[in-house]
C-alpha cells in the first residue's frame, strides 16, 4: 500500500528544514552549520595567528542561514583571519585560553583598523 501524500510531504518538509530525526542526530554529533566540522588546521591556524601577531583581538560572528559560526582574529596592525568554529562558546573558550580579548561582532562591530588593512591590501594588489 502506498503512503498518503500528507505523510510523504511532512517527511520531506521536516528533513528539508533540518527538523527530522537524522538532523537532530547530526547536530548532537557537532557537525555544525554548513555541514563542515572545524578541522585541526582551522584550530592550528588560529593559534598560530594569535601567537605570532601582537595586539590580537577575537570577534565572534554568529551563524547565519548561509555560514556557520566563525571567529575573526584581528592583529594590532589590522591584519585579520577568519575560521569556522563549532559554536560561540568554543570561540570564547579559545580566546580565553590564548589570553586575548573576545567580542561579539553584533555588539561591537569590526575595528576600523581591520577595514583600513583590507583597503590597503586591495590597493597594493591593484584592486579598486
């Protein structure tokens, strides 16, 4: 016997919205948004950046419908890097462990030196 259309639609809708059983199991495993778990290279890159630059600050970017939670590190000269992290708590924990201040970018915005560094790099590379 074939299932009725309501059952088929409900199952498809829940799985598309990430509300099905398999989605809850995936989130409990920590797969994070965007289907990508943070990797060792991401963590290693953030640690290396923080250790080799002066005046580094951390800015937590919340997850959106398109991107997962990310951590932006900004050095004193404005140089910056961004990497995915599992969640905001992990980002704050990383900053505390490395002894750098951490901010929520939705509350503070990005520092001006970051925008200036990006504009300077674009000019040097012949961009707009």
